[in-house]
């Protein structure tokens, strides 16, 4: 039996619902009831997706769902990582995405950035410092919704590094052949 707040969630009819509640307050029970009501309202279980933060939560939630649905009709339950992997694999299978190796080596990232900048770098002694500064710019540009030029201006990079903007475009183009950890870039 649900309380009045849980009933509101289970009966929510339009748009996304943000549910905040403490541990042990009945979120899973409420969400399972929501899924059951969606299905009883005619929504296909294939059009319902539940995402959990970790495997234990996923497994526990799925076990509870299986008490209300047979395995074939049970809506899918993923972790965030599992959902991302599933999407990536489907894109690879369809030919819309190339399978790439995840590269996490900071040394390889440095070498990749250095090789990308070679057309603009002539002073061999300053290369390490320049590449490190460039990698800082790349990190900022990749994590911003602003255009690379705006990022360059906003973070007040020295004018002598203006070629970083074109270097970033080259980096992005070359990166299509390689994938780096989001922590490294």
C-alpha cells in the first residue's frame, strides 16, 4: 500500500517526474507500482526503462519487478554504465559507430596532443610546456558549451597560443581515430 506522496508518483501522467526520498522510504516499491500502472494503461513494457546507480540496486529492483512481470515482459533495468554500453554496442552493430579502444595513458594523450600541434610548434625546448597548456585548453573546450574561440577568450590564454583554436579543431578531427578517457581529456 502506497502513501499519498507515493500515489502521486505512481499516478504521474505527464512529462518527467523528479522523485527525491531517503533510503528505505519506498522508492523502489513506488517505481515498480508506477511501471505496473503504465503497463496497465497500455504502455508496452518495451517502452519503459529503469536505470539504477549500481549492480546491487539493479538486481534488487529487477527481482522485485519479476514478482509482477514474467521474464519476457519485464521492462529492462540497467545501471548507467550498462545502458551506455548497450547503446554503444547497438550503434556499433548498426554501423553508426566504430568500435574504438579506450586509451587512458596520460603519456599517449600527451604524445597525441604533441603530434597534433607539430605544425604550429617550432621551439623544441618549449614543447612540453606548450603541449601541457594546450591540453588544459582542450579540457576546457571539451567541457564547455561555448565555441572554442570563446573558451580561449574566456580563460584568457596568452595571444601567442591563438593557434590552439586551430589545433583544437585538428585534435578533434584526429581524435575520431582514437578515444581517450573522459578523465584524461
